[in-house]
C-alpha cells in the first residue's frame, strides 16, 4: 500500500454521534437511532459522542438529559469524550451566526407563526410551510417601523439553486433550496439559536463524520449542508433511518407509554430491549435477547447497512 493511502486510512477517524432533544423520556424510536449510530461508528472502530440538544432550556430540564444518559448507559451504549449541552454553547453559535451575517446571508423576519400558517405558501416535504420570503423584500422604512412593534427572528436567505447529496441509506437527494426548503430561521425572536445552526456548528466542531438519525430530518440535511459550506466546514456523510412504527403503523412518539424507556426498563433486561429494537427494525425475529456484540454481528451481516 502506498504510504500516503496508509496515512489517510489510519488518520481519518470516523466519528458518529447521537443528539437527543431532552423534552421527555426516550422511546424505542430514539433508542433505535442511538443504537444504529453507535453500531455504525463502533463497527468501524470509530468514536461515538453524545450531544444534548437542549437549546430550548424551558422545555428541556436537566433531569430529562440525565435520564437519557442513564438509559444509554443501561443499554451499554458508551460514548467518548465529554457530553456537550447546547444550552451552554450560545457564544459558539453567535460566532458562526456573525460569520453568516458578514456574508449578508441573514435578515430580520417579523412574521409570527400565525402569519406563516395563514399564508398560502406551499409546504415542504416534512410538512412545514415554505417561507414565502415576505421579510426578505422589506424596505428599510418598513423594517424600522416593524422593529418598534416586534422583536424579529433571523433567517438565512437561500439561493434559487439545486442542493444535492447522497444519503447513505436513501441514495441521491435533490431539492431546490429556495423553492423546496425556503429561507430558514437561525435565531429565534427570543435570542435562542435555532436547531439548524446549532446542529451544524456542533457536528462540525466535534469533527463528526457520520450523521445517523431518523429520516424525519432528511430534508434538514439540505439546509445543514448549505450552512456547512457557508461556514467553511467539512460536510459529513448523512445516513437517515426509516422511522420505527408502533404495531398499528403509527409513528412512535413520547406519548406511547409502552415504548417509553421508563416502562421498558421496569419489565425488560437491556438484552430484551435491544432484541425488540432489532426486531422492529427488521433485523431479527421477535422475542430475541441480544447483547451489543450480537447487534454488531447482525448489523455487519446486513447488506443494506454496510
Ligand atoms: N435533536 C434532534 C432530535 O432529537 C436530532 C437532531 C439530529 O440528529 O440532527 O430529534
């Protein structure tokens, strides 16, 4: 092997991550995302980090984060390095936000949620209304008048251009940034930085190379890739997972008590819970009890995820 190739192979460390929002106890769907990203990183000798996405501190008491960490520990999903809390990183997001500002990519938006709901704007593939650009076109006079009435949020303006990436699971993904996604909020009116900015900055600064998460976030990847490029970061690989559903086909949510980790831990062992997740994800039959080593072996032998 050429020494340079050997150098790249031994020095390019794969880093995966799990980034839960601690707004309640995890359910099987969250644990599935954690398990898949852990397996994907560990089978390749990579690092795996945890980041708590508690930007909205009011909705995310520390107790929930601690429960999540404890649930992951109970399952044996060990992480590397320090656990980051987004609520402690506003200064870091501000620096990135200012760099977007310097590029003239940010503008004030005075539209309320009700305004957006009332507009007849089309919706993006994840069901959120595509911002029609109302405040992008505002004159300086209108802007000054609005500033007296309302505190604005800040949006990034996206170009009328195609975005393209290849998802590790869903294959080639294309969209027109302006028509299919629209200008998006990077800072809320209350000053809290928004998910799209924080997740991009954190993944980039943590050196994350593999983003494995639920496919509800597939459309967000286009916006995040846009930010990666504007902020001069390396774009990671994305691998979105099908969402786990309850036996009746509904998407699992934090309201499904029988899929909640508090309940699961009270009646099952970690091996039984891992078996249930692997079964729900179509990797094995019902009722199996699996160790993490078993999960690694099954995942490795499954061509879809290799
Ligand atoms: N915090 C997000 C959630 O729990 C996930 C963000 C991500 O993985 O990019 O849904």
